[in-house]
């Protein structure tokens, strides 16, 4: 089973080198760690102090491993997209390219994303004991209020919630890249549609029940970011929730919708 590699440069610097078909990760005061590229589904980079050798970056591209970058406060900064054919064969990229030429495409895609957020919000609300709301934002606001009430650090709970959405957006971005979806659906500034942000909100809501303890116990660090120990706990809970499978199902529903006569 392919794994996710999280490189945490927010708490300590990390040097990423290449050693054969593996990345060699070097941190101060610890032994080097090796991450075989054929076993990686994606790499998520946290913070600025992850220092890449050019040959390591090129190897990720050659092995078809997407690299997703999260900024200091957890926001999705971008994704390094391999140019080689995607490792997961799917018609999603072609369906998106075809659908975006039709009138009203953006509005229909917004409707799909809102429906997925609502679906995930209802399931999350029931799982954590909240009454469902008519809009996912209502569930999210009440869930944050409930977290703040039980959390020793409300600022930490809010930062953890933002980080959870960024982790989910990273999964969506990497999954889209592996399916051959182009940058016009991966970024905010290309004039197209930022699918990772929109679908990431639905994926984050679906992970809330599994991450509730990590969210409630999270503590804030510097500049509104999560404390390193809280970030590690949240990442562990998030990965244990099965985000890749949930994302695959989400994108499968999108493929069905794109292929339907409604488009």
C-alpha cells in the first residue's frame, strides 16, 4: 500500500537528498531516514525549512510522486505536478477538460462541491452528536464552538481546524495530479476552479469524527500556527481516518456527475 510522507520543516529544518530510488531525509541530531519513492503516494511539505536538492525533486517527478506544499499557517501553497503519464488511470482529467468548455460549468461545479460539503457535514454532525444544519457552514461553526468549549486552548482548536482543511486539500491536490488533472484545476490564480480547496472542505468534514480528540486538545504555536506536537497528533489522526480512500470515492462521484447528461 502506498504511503504519505509528511516533511515537517516548521519545527526543525529537513534536508531532502537522493539515495538511489529513495529520498534521504537529514535532520539535525538524528539519524538519516530513507523513504523509497516507489512506495510513496504523495509528499506533503509543512513550512519553509525543507531544503531540497535538485536531484531529489527531479526524482519525485520521474517517479510520478506529487509534492504538495503547505505554508507556515497550513494554507495550501501549491503542488508540484509530474509531467509523466499519471500513475492512476482515470478519465477524470478528460471529463473536466471537456466539461469546462460548456456554458455554466463553474456554477454546476460549485453546486457539486456544496452538495458534497453538505453530505459530509451531515455525517460529521451525527457522528459527533450535533444536530445537522441546513448548510455545512452552520455545522462547522457549531462544531468549532463545541471544540472551543471543551478545549484548553480555543486558539489551538481553530488553528487545528484550518490545518485539517489544508491537509485535506493536499490529499485532493495530489489525487488530482496523479489522475493527470492540469494546473488550471489545482490553483487559485489561473482563472479556473480551485478543486483542492472546494473538495478539501468536504474531505475535512468527513475526517472530523476521527480527528475530534486531536482538534480539541490542539495548542497554538507562533503566529497563529499549530504547535509542532499538536500538528503531529492531527496528522496521525487524519491519516488514520483513511483520507485517500475517501478522496477516491469523492472523485469517483465527481466523474459520474461529469459524465452524466446533467453536464
